[in-house]
């Protein structure tokens, strides 16, 4: 009898497996010191089920092992990600700051390192989850190891994949849902009284608030409601009664209509109307629908592209001739004699003077030689050249050439030719003139190029009111028609008087240039007023998250018209100015060049 009582006493006061494990974990955390921790992870997926294995080793050599059974089906890659996420969660709970992860999954390691791109939607969601956990550590690294060096984690994963546990030393933890599955905790929480309670209490028990104004408001509202089967319903103009729901229930309704069984990803207005059609009601239906659609990842990625300008027009001008040139390449054109198919075009921002060269191919050496012969040797060294991000212009040799002559090289944002508007405007004028001049003889464009340039240089430009020739040389050029049909200045010219008039023109050249600069500013203001009428302002701040427009070279193969319109998200790391931003991806890698606002869209988590 005494032995039985003693046995019962020991059984009652012996901690269970869960309590004992918790005590060991607390002791393990308290004895841990800062340093580099090593986390070995592995995932296993079989017909029996999916399991995860974790081996966490402290700097002192203490080892914590976990075997996890997944209560859901997971592929091999998903199991590997689940193991990594579970291991990082464990390390985070132990306040680990420096961690080195080892895994035998090539896909997971290279996606986390940024070598591979996560194209699958679920893999992308898992990668985003890992990146969020990665940011909680001061130092994080991950490496791929052979399977033979990951045997302990592999054994724990195989143990977790079975439905029965025959191990007495390693208890199996059960994971009931994927880590990337949205938790119900994110739904609105009913803190305090629901909007339903005051109306329900008044209709059922004639209970009103003490405040007279609130009581009067409840009475007025209650006329539109009734109680049926113990639930509050609202009288509807569109049909039967509408079931009144709490904020948490409203979230479930929107989630079901927009994402789950009835998924169609409609707009906010359609979503709120659909909720009414489903016979539900709550006071903030439209606002909640707008917020729900705004934060939907699919709706954001497949949203249409707005073609309205995102900001006020920024005009670029130069204070004196030949200070700033815009440079661009036009092509490919029909092959002309000599095999030339490209035009290199430079335009002076002040006088609108144009220099053009025809080439078989435009490399950095051709650009350097053209600028030396046609710009520097004729008009002097410019202060600045504005160009796009072509390989010829961002090459090491061309940058060295500009540095040699102290020429500032300014690059426009990618995929935004309007940033180099002067060059684009000149290109359009030259190409349109070539089209009309050549007609069917397209291969003669290189031969006609001098005539086109002569016509361009001797035609008054709308922005300045002067011809480029007159702003450069101080007088108008004699055009061919004047030799056949004489004018006052070409008939019986007095050479002495002509030289005197030319001298006067040169004396007044500065005044003409000042007047041309004023006219240019006035013209730019007129254009800005017209363009700014359609502006839909989009301004981002540092650390904002944005989506970037999908281009032809970044579009996923095989998607065609069914592919997403936007990609990302990316975080803004620097505000360059004038609607240009520097971006970095979820892998913390900076994107080359800055990107204009017109290609960006706010991302809502």
C-alpha cells in the first residue's frame, strides 16, 4: 500500500514531456551566449507524409533537435522551405543574432541567395517569408552542403514524415498549416462593442445609451433593422433582408468573395455590391472593400497601367550655346551604301543645332571620334552631354573620354525617352523628313542626310523663333532658291555694305540669343501648362515599397497576354530627384540605374 501511494505521488509530481521540454528550452536559452549559431535543416516528402528536421547548434556546442510532422501535403521543395522557416523561427525565439544555415537543397539555397529567381507563386511566397525572417538577424548566411553532411537533419525529417512516433528522446511537433498560409489573426479583431450590439439591445430589450444624442441616433437607425432567429437583419431595398455581420465576419465575407471559393478579383465597388447580393451588410462595406482590394497582391500585380503623367513636367534648357548636348542613336534603318544602318544624333539644347553621323554599328570608339571631330573641334568642349543607358554610352572607354575633357555625362532613366526629350524630338523630326523625302527609295537615306540637316538648320524652330544657323553664325544662310529667284540681299550685293551689315548682326548676336532664350522659356511654360492638366501625381518616399512595370525582357516566357503587368515588390533606397528613384529587391540587391515614377506603382502589403 505504501509503495502504491509513493508511486502515485511520483507520477503526479513528475513533469510531462511538454513541461520538461519547455524547461529544457528555457535553460538552453539562458545559458546561450552571443556568437555564431549553425542551423542545419532538411525536409522530406513521401507517400506517408511530410516531415521537417532541424538541428540548431550554439557557439558552445549545445545542440537542440526538432522533428516536425506536417499536417498537410507539401512537395519536396515546399518541405525544404518549411524546414528553413521553422528553423529560423526557432532561432528567432532564442534571440539568436548571428546564424549560418546549412541545407542540401540547391533550389532553396540559390533562391535565398538570389542566384535563382522564384517564378512559381508558392515558391515566391515562401521566399518572401524567409526574407522577412532573415531581416531579424544581424548576420545571416546560407550555404548548400552535400546530403552526406546533413544526415542528422535528414533523419529527423524522415522521422517527422511518419504518422507514428517510436522515438522516446525526440518528440514530434505537429505543423497543421503551411507557413505562407494567411493566419486568421490578420482579420479585424472585435475590440469592445460591435456596431451590432447597441441596435440589437434596443430592439430586443429596449436598452438605450445614457447619452440622449446617442439614444436618439440608435432609435433612428433601429427602424431599418429587425431581429430574426436571434440574428440582426437590415431591411434592404434590393430584396430580402441582409444579415448583419461583425468586423471579423465581414473580413471573412470579403476574403471568400475576393480570394477563395468565389474568387474573381473584382474592383472595390463590385466587391461591396457582391457582398450585398450575397445578403450581408455592415456599415463600412465600401471602405473595407477598397482597403481589401488595395492590399490584394494579385490585383496589384495585374492592375492596368496608367498612361497619365505621374508628375509635373520638368523642362531642361541651357544658358549658353554648345554648353549641353543631347545624344541618341536612331536605327535600325534600311541598309544604305556602305552598309550603314544607324544614325548618331547630337542636338545642342540652346541653338537646336544638329550633328548626325551614319554608321554600320555604333560602338564607344565611334561615339568618341564623332564627338571629337564634330563637336569639340568645331564648337568647343561641352559642359554636359545627356544620353540614355545604351552600352556605347556607359562603357568604360567613353566615360574615360568624357573625364579627360571634364564633360559631365548625364543618363536618363531606363525605358523613359522623355527624360532626353530634346534628342527624341530631333530624332522624330529627322526621321519624318526622311520618310517624306525618300518615299520608295529608302536605301538612299544616308545620301540625303546632308540635305535633311541643311533644311533643319535653316528652318526657324518654334521654341526659339530663330533658325539654328542664325543663332550659331549670327546671320541667315543663303538658301538655293535665292540663287534662282533673287531677293534684296542677293541682287547686286555691295560687298562693303554687306560686310558692315554682317558686323552689325554679330554685334547684336548676344541680344538675339537672349531673346531666343526668353522665347524658349515661354514656350516651355506653355507646354508645361498643357501637360500638367493631365497629371496624376504619384510621389514615393524613402523605404516605400513599389511594383515595377513588366517589360518585354522581364516578362515570364509563355504567359503572353495572361502575364502580370507589374513585378516586385521593390523598396526605394534613394530619391534621386525629378521623379527618379533607386530600388532594391527582396534579396537586398540594388537595381541598376534609377527608375522613373511612370514605371512604378505603390505596393500595399
